C-alpha cells in the first residue's frame, strides 16, 4: 500500500513539473551595431571618453532593440539605431563626420532589405542631417539605388527631409585631425577617434525573420577628388539577404570594395552552407587581411545569431537579442 501511494505521488510530481524553459521565447529578435574599427589606444581613451562612447552605443542599441521588441521591422530598427549614432559628435557619421581635403563634410549611407533585396544609398551629400533616412527614402520612394551629391540633396528636399548648413557638422577635433592629416601625420589624425575608420552601422532580425543592414559614414579624413568608400556600395560595405545574413562593415573602404566583403560573407553562407560566423571570420581575417585591409563587420544570420568580427585592435560595437544577451564593447 505504501509503495502504491509513493508511486502515485511521484507520478503526480512528474506530471505536474513544468517543462524546461526554452532559451528564447518566440521568434529570435536581435540587433548588432558598430561605431568604427581601427587603432584604439587604451592609454589615450580616458575613462570619460570611454564612458561617453559607451553611453551613445547603448542608446543606439536599445533604441533599435525597442523597435524590434514592439514588433517593428528590422528596417525601422537599423534606421533608429544608426540615426542616434549619426546625431552623436563622437562617431564618423552625420554630426561627427570627418573633413575632406577641401575642408568640407561629405556623407555616405546605405540600407538594404533582406526580404526583397531592395536597397537605397546616397554618397557625397553635404547638408543632410541624417543620411541614413535619405538612403531609406531612395529605397522606398525612388526607382534608383544610389544617388549622389546635389541630385541626392534635391531628392531630400522633395522628400521633406531635414537639411542643415555645413557648419552643423563642424567639430574641433575633426578639424584638428584634418590639419594633422594634411601635415602627413596619419597616426595622429586617426588618434582615439579613429578618424579614418569611424563608420557606423547596424544589422537586425525582426519577429518575421526579415533581415536588414544599414551603414553611414563621413568617409576618410583628408579624402580628395570626390572619393567614395564602401559604405554606400551595396555588396561592399552593406548587404542583406534573408537566405543568408545581413552585414554592415567598417574599415579601409578601398579594400572592402575590392573584396566585396559584405556580399562575399553572405554568398559563402548561402552557397557553401558555412555559418555566418565562420564566413565573417574567414573574410575579415583571411581575404581582407591578405589584400592589406583593416576593419571589421557585424553580421546577423537568418536565425538571429550575431557575429562581430574585426582584425584591428578594437571596434566600437554592441549586441542585443531575445536570449538576454546585451553587451557593449570597444577592445
């Protein structure tokens, strides 16, 4: 009788016990951001500087994640994150953009929708407060992919976007970087602010499984002759495809263009079946490095897994997903 009672009691306990909780409830939403990669000196980056960078990275990361958590699209999430980094004077995009050799700020940006493979980009704009918003309008409201210069700004006016005077983009430290670069002191010009490789970007996966990538930059300190880097070039610095992954890059743009880095990573995933993490590592530490290119990428795959890979001393970066991961890092 006692054995029967114990058996019944154990049966009840087993039946009543809750099933192990899943690591992630519901679809995996995730987002990663970057604020540039390059030579980052721990000695030169004061606690105050580091705190300021981390604060803006956190604001951007959480703004993008909030869009996803509320059921918003990956496209809206990456725009929300990048817009905050463009508004910060700390990063080489929007407000904090570097100066060209002529002493002006020329801005580039791109966005891509992994569901439809639609994309929009702008290059060499001088008065657009948030170039990522203009890139989104190029994708959504024009038949084109890439608009440049005065034509892109005419389109911005037609779209009622905010234009600002050139003085809006002036920061003293960026001007000093230009002066140092003009004197040939490249290392001093880069400094802790990575004036050469300070591009910003975001990649995300939403509840519907759609991927998106966005990138924005002021380009290269002391650039000449209308130089445009990889950020607004679809496939080089920005790419997204639901069948594989979404990528935003930062670094020495000429090499990212030559290696078609963003698309190369996605193509390896789609065609060879390797993981996005493996593809990113192989391209950043193999293909890119062999060419002589420095920098890094942020990647989200179709399941929401995030990869942040770089071959430099550091990369301003952040990652957050539905599993509880939330991190900000520099080195």
